[in-house]
C-alpha cells in the first residue's frame, strides 16, 4: 500500500472513531487544514515530473476527497444521533396544563356601562354618544345656560386656548347633556321640525377641573333623555325607581325627590336613594328611617326646559320630556364597594384584577328589568 493509502486509511479510521464535533474538527485540521498532512502532499505535486504527477495526482486528490466526504458524513450522523437521543429521552406530556396566560379583566366602569345599557334597553332606551371635545353652544348655551349665567361657574370647565373657525370657544364637555342636544337636533332635522319620540341614554367621559378622593378631572356620566307627548314627572320617578332597583338588584329601594335647580330642567329634582345598615354594612335599600338608615343623593333630574326643546328646533307645546344624569363611577363605587375614585384611573393591574370582572361572566345582572 502506498503512503497516501496509509494516510487516508488512518484518517478514515480516526473519523469513524470520533465521538463529537470537536474531535472531527481536530482531524479535519490535521488532514486538510492549511498545514494538514494531505494538503502538504498536494503541494508536492508541483515539484513532480509530469509522469509522477499523473499517477500521484489522482491518488492524493482522491484521498483528500475521501477524507472530506467522511468528515461530512460523520458530522451528519452525529447530528442525527443527538436528535435521536433527545427524541428518546424527552417526552411531550400532552396531559400537562398549559402555562397560564395573563388574563385581562373588565374595568368596573365598563362593567357598569354595560349594565346600564342592558337595563335601559329593557325599558326601550338606546345608547347615544357624542364628541368629548365640545363647543360652548352645545355644552352650555343650548342647555339654557346663557353666557353670563352663574351656572357656568358650577362647572369647572377646561377650555381650549383657541376658538373654532366661527370664533366659538371649544372645551372638554363637562357633562353628557350636549349629546341630548345633538340627538334632539338630529331628530328635528330628520323630521323637518315635526319631531318624534326620543328615548336615549348617553354614557361617556366628562371633564371638570376637580381632584380629591371622590372627584377626578375625568369621570364618567350617564344621562337619560325622554322626549314624547304627554310625558310627566310620574314617568320620571317610575323610570328612575325601576332603574335603581334593577341596578342595585333589590326591590326594596326607596327614592326621594328633592326640589332643586338646573338651568335645563324645570321643575328640577335631586334624587336620593334610601340606605340602611345590614350586618354592619351600609347597603342601598332597606328602611332609610331605621337605625343608621338615611338618604344618599345619586342623581340630578327634571322636566326638560321648553327653551332647550325650542333651541333644538322642536316645538315644546307638542313635545315634553324628562332628563336625568348621574356619575357612573359613583354608581360603581356604591354597588361594588370601592372607596377612592382616584384608584379607578391609576392603571394599577392589582386593582383591576381585584375589582374587575371576568369577560366571560358578563352580564352579571341576575335578570333584566322586571325579572
Ligand atoms: N347635566 C347635569 C350635570 O352634569 C346632570 C343633569 C342631567 C341634571 C339632566 C338634570 C337633568 O350636573
């Protein structure tokens, strides 16, 4: 056997005995590297006679190729050995529970908005929305609050520095009443001033420059509006009673209407709900005249002022109605027992996890109105 055959067999033997990639690499360098044994032999070809080169050339090149092929083959075999070993030892247990994914929850404000929509849908109301950036006219003037009216000072309004194209002051709406204005105006327009019955609630974000444990600069309000023929305060009281009883899920809730003043309603009433103490806890419902019982204000309401109806392009001699408004955040606090409003908007996930609702659990009301 020629030298080259011996050298080739030596490397082929080493290759088949190699057990890992490092060992293979060492062999490759020793044989085929720049100063490898076979590489050096290839260099001797240049010094040979043409005859010698003819016989030696193919042998040395053949050896180089054989060693290179053997290394590649061994490498591939090693990789599949590693894979086979992993397949043999690692098992996929299909019965294991999957890792738990972080789960979101429904914010109490969203939950209460859904509950309100659900209750009022049962009473025939639809949900209306409008812009949060309003103009002075829709937020105040149309609601019978003229420019110089002291009631404007009751709302700590956020005004924008610029007016709109017509010189109208722009602001962040201080209540959702402008949605009522927009709804009535749309109806007046669509019916050429004829008018038609309106039953809406307007839930949404509202803004006032105010901040303490029970006030945040942004808060949520729901207002209701009914416009129809022959509507009177009895309808208002029944609607609010039915709503409050469905919302707090108790039939023994009493309502008390106290005369009040709002520029957009006449007469106006503030609405209190009766509370009592059960097992040491204050709850909405029960006997407000009993020990530790009492009244808590939750709503503003009244019969829509004829000026407001007229401002929207409808005839107040044909159409009357009532309106009411209350804080959604406050409703949520009373129903679900949170005591600091600011925590609602801190975005602390521990809070939402504690007070939030499972998306798959809604609706949570035990039944609709009249259930
Ligand atoms: N818009 C009033 C407020 O925000 C609430 C209200 C609405 C009162 C409708 C009466 C009638 O203070």
